């Protein structure tokens, strides 16, 4: 008994839990944000899920690309001890085309075809998310429309946006649920694709046959370990397809002069969050198409894909999809391939299920700006709870 009593007296009481609720709010520009890299990185490393679009390294890459079309800003929240607990990187689009004079605030995740969200460290996620929504909707930075391209309708962010915006008299516009195709492929190292009699499988077989009959040597392979050799070709393919601007709906660009730096970040500096993979299709040894995907946990997210227009007749894009997805399916620790938002035919051909996201726009503008915003986002419908 004495021994037990001694042990009980020497046991230290558990340390009191630190209140990580954010209490101070600040909006920083791109230059100021770079000074927070270590704190931001530490906060992101504690965040649940897969927050790689909101990491400082990925943000710097996207901000570099988006600089021509908007101002970069970082909304931050710190707890009472001064520790960074919530981070929300944004791009404030300049008031010109495509937003027709509106100051439109967009989360960085929109640039990554990812579901929008905030990076939350040790703080309670739901409370911290609502707190950040309240701060951003209160007017910092100045904006007319807050546009979220993809939000999980079951998330705390979605609920907070609707509730806070409606209570402050702002107009909330929301789309019907949008499909995000996914494939759960790993079944003894092979992909469960549509059956061999399906239209899609016939097209795949036909594409490979035409490639052989064309007299051109068409090969597909992973080239993640040699990305630097192909960065100029990737930039050229992107420019040939999309010009000097951004690909439709993507919010990013991979043409020079940023392609080399962006690829360096993806393949050299972000491995603590995810692993980037690069697949390529070659015609007579010349890069004709590429696919970039991210591997985080047991999920692979397809991020960027492009095909040189001059090789379209060889269907190298379809051949590359067929190759890289079968390669991914052979990885033993991958359970799901995420094709990103949008019900495009090629995504649905490969997928076996979908989950839903919603596009949301919060309109704070008044007068002619409000009328213009309601026209611009007219494809979204008003919520019954918004005013």
C-alpha cells in the first residue's frame, strides 16, 4: 500500500488544455505572408485532412502565377498566446474581366481544383472556421463578392457562410450539387473499368490500334524523377493549348516564366504534405501530353493535364489517361482517385462514383455593383435562408 501511495503522490496532474480559439484577426499581403512561412507551415502540419493547397509553399507557387490577375492576401487568426491557429489564403481579383468591375475575393483552393477550406491548427475546427468567416465577411479585405468554387455542403464552412451572411443581410447564391467523379480502383492491382464491350473500352482499343498503324512510336511512362528535363516542353504544350492565360476553370497557368518554379515546388519541396507524380505520353520521343497528380494518404488527386493539339489525331491524351490510371491502380496503398470537380464526360467514363460539392457566392456589394454581381452569378440560385 505504501508503494502505491508513493506512486500516486508522484504522479503529475495533466497539463491544462490550452485555449486555441483564435481571438486576433489580420490580413496580410503577399510580401508580409512570406515572413510567416515557418508559422504557417507549422499550422498546416497540424491541420486535419489534406490541406496542401493552403500550405505556404504551394500558395507561393499559385500566387506567383495569379499575380497578373489579382492581389494576394492571407487572413490569419491567432489565439490569446499569439500562436497562429487558422490560415485562409485568398486572391482578390482585380475589378476587370472576367468579373466586370467587381472586387471578387476567391480562396486559394479555387486555383487548385480543390474543395475550399481553411487551415486550422490546434483550434476546434468548426469554431475556428465560423470565427474566420465572421471576420472575412465583416469587411477585410474590401470585396464585393466572396466566391467559393467548390464547398462540401456538409462542412462547417458551408454552414457558417450561409448563417453568418444571412444574419448580416448579405445575398447568398448557391448552385445545385455538382458531381465530383472518383474511382476506387485497387482490386488486386487492376482498375475496375467499364466492361470490354463498352463504348469507352472500344475507343481505348481503337486509339492504341491507330497509334500503332500511324507509323509513329507512341509510348507512355511516369517521369516524376526527371521533371526538370521536361519543364520547357510542359510549358510549351500549355501555351499551345491555352495561350498566355489560365486554363478554363483552373485558375493556374503552367507556361513560362513560372512553370519551372512551380514544378520545382511541386516535386522538390512539398513532400511533407503529398507526393507529386508526373506522367507523359511521347510521340517519337517528343512529349505530346502530360498528367500531374498529387498523392496524399490513400488518395490520388488529378491536378493538371494537357495535350499538344498537333497530336490530337493520335488520341495521345486518351492513351495517357489509360496508362497512368492503370499505373496508379497498381500502387498498393491507394484506395481512391479523385478527378476533381465537374462532370466532364472523360471523368465520368473513368469513375465509378461521385460525391457532391456546391458553388457559393456571397454578395456584399450595393447599388450597381450588386445588380451586376447578381447577373454575373445568375446561374446560382438564392437560398431560402438568405436575405
